[in-house]
């Protein structure tokens, strides 16, 4: 069977999709949010790696701090929207460096809490000035009013998304704040 040339059909369909979607305001809002979030996460990861703190490492340590210093892996995975595999790999590295420890919960050795150590707390404390300085140049200068308006809009979007996703998954309120 010979190859069927679909280039023309693909081009026509792409034009139709782009014309319809680009005129849809909701689509444009979502595309802008997704692309901006992706770029911001990549830039934060690049800048964080300069001080030895990838975005995954930072998110885990920060997530633990926001939740009293301890969480089980399942809840941490849900809160951070990270796969268990990614979480396990990152936690393995954090544990080797003494930034977190795993402790069995009760008598069930399969269920372990991830606990931030003093060294982990210091890692976040020491990185805060660098992170804050980095954020200043990653985000354009907004007036106080623009900043507050953007914060309120983003909170509204997060609340809506979490309500859509949360069907007893135990997402933390810290994601909304």
C-alpha cells in the first residue's frame, strides 16, 4: 500500500482549528496561562539549578514546610501534581543529601512519612534570598494594583481547577493561597 499524501488535508484542518480556536477567548486565556506557567517553571528550574535546587527539589522541601514538615509520599505526590516515580527519584536524592528522612508509620513499613530535616530547612532558608531576587527579574514590574488583581485572578482559577480535580484526593489548601 502506498503512502497517502495528507499534507494538504492537515494544512486545511490546522487552519480551521487555528481560526476557530484563536477567536475563542477561553481558549486564548488557557493557552496564555499554560504557556506562561510552562515558561516560568522552566526559568525557575534553570535559575534554581544554579544554586543546586531544581524546581522538583524546591517544591518538595517547600511542600513539606507548608505541611508542618512531614507528609506521606502519596499526599505529597497529589499536592504537587508529581508522579510517584518523579517524587521517589527526587526524594531519594534529598535523602542521600540529608535534607529529608523517611520514617515508617506505625507498624506498616510500606507506609512512610517524608520528613524535612534541619539541613533541609536551612537549605530553603538559605535559598530564599536568591529565589526572591530571581523572581524580581522573571516577572515584569506591575503596579501594586495590577499585582493584586493578578493574584486574585490566579487564586480564582486555582480554586476552580482544584474543585474540578478534587474528588477526595486530599489537595492542600496551600495550593489556593
